């Protein structure tokens, strides 16, 4: 029987991370490396450096002074947070040849960016530190779909058709047809990439946050953020329809519909800003 591990193992060559990504990932977890050390590695990729500095000087990070070096960005934002952003940006450049019949890649990433934006805004309401982690988790929460579209396109056509015809959420049809869902595949891919266990678990349980053992709160926030993202980005053609938020997620987070309504204006503004930063050259949905 096919498993998430089988799918991910089969694309390890296609979706492997470049050396700079692997190195930064290792250094961020090792206290012996300084911000300057990490900055030197990232600076080897001039395009990545330019994009990270643009992000560091954006409204996402309200710094009083201008951030003009990666070392300064690491010191202000944090090694792990910047590492997560590096990994997410590389992830957005993988899987370039997926059929548009299965997914519109621009729409797919818009949804994920919006989920990350909403998750980051909601994090303080749940007393979660390092809200940037929620942004990256949201940005990657559906990446398992890309693995499935690439590796088992015919089966995914069946899944998408059944979901569309029945009105049942895609992840439920995936479990019925495949005995696993895209969240589990996404977690397996992040495991292959040796991303932090927190990201693996948040992504792996964003549809079933109560099943998360160590990061239940964060998984519940991303679950709520994914649903709210569908409400905000009405232009997206993402495969998941607007659905009811799992009552357990409300209970875990302590969030309410009133809080969600209150953050929507800010979320819409931040969503546009994030698209301009992360999807340069693409049409920005408002």
C-alpha cells in the first residue's frame, strides 16, 4: 500500500534543498555559529540575499533602523526565524511542472501566503511567541498537495473530482481513497528536508490539531488560519472550499469569531504586502 514516505522518497532528487539551505538549517540549530557566520553563508546566494533584506525591511518586521546586511537581519529577526524563511522561499521554487489541470500554482501559493499571514496575526492572541514560525507553517501547510499532484496525478484527479461533486473536504476524500492525506505527506517532506520538528507536526496535523502531541495550539491556529484565508482570498481557486472551523480548534486556541472579524482588515493589508514580497511579478489579489 502506498504511503506518504513512498511518495516523498520518490521525489527526493526533484525536491532536495540546495546546499546553502542545508547549511543554514544546520547552523541555526548550533549555538556555536554567530549571526555573522550565518550571514556569510546566505550571502553566497545574491538573489536570496536581496529578497531576505527586502522582507527584513518590510512591514512584517517593524525595525526602527534599516536592515542592510544579512548578519543584521539574523541578529534582529533571529537565526531560526530567518532559517525558516529561507527554507520556505526555496520551497516555493520547487515542483515547477505540475499540470494546471490539477492546480493553479499562483493561486496555490496565494492561499498558503494568506494562511501564513493570518496565522502570524493570530499568534499573539494565543500567547504564542515567535509568531514568524506560524507564518512559515502557514506558508508550507499544504505543500504535501504538490508532492501528490506530481507523483500521483491520476489518483488526485479522482480525489478532486469526488470532492467537487460531493462537497466533502479534499482531505477526507484523500483519506478515503489513499488512506492518508496531504497534511501527512507535507510533514514527511519537511522531515526529509530536516526542518524543525515543530513545523513537521504543525503541518502534519493542521486538519486534525487535537491529534498533535506537542504543538496542538500552533496546529489549531494554522487550521483556523487556513479556513480564514479562503474567506479573505476569494480570487483563489484553491481546492478546499470554505468550511466550518473545527470546534476543537476554537477550544484549543481560545479564539472567537469576534477576534477573527477584528483582525480581517489588517490581514487583508498584510496579505497584499506579503504577495508583493514573495510572489514578485505575479498578479496580486486584493
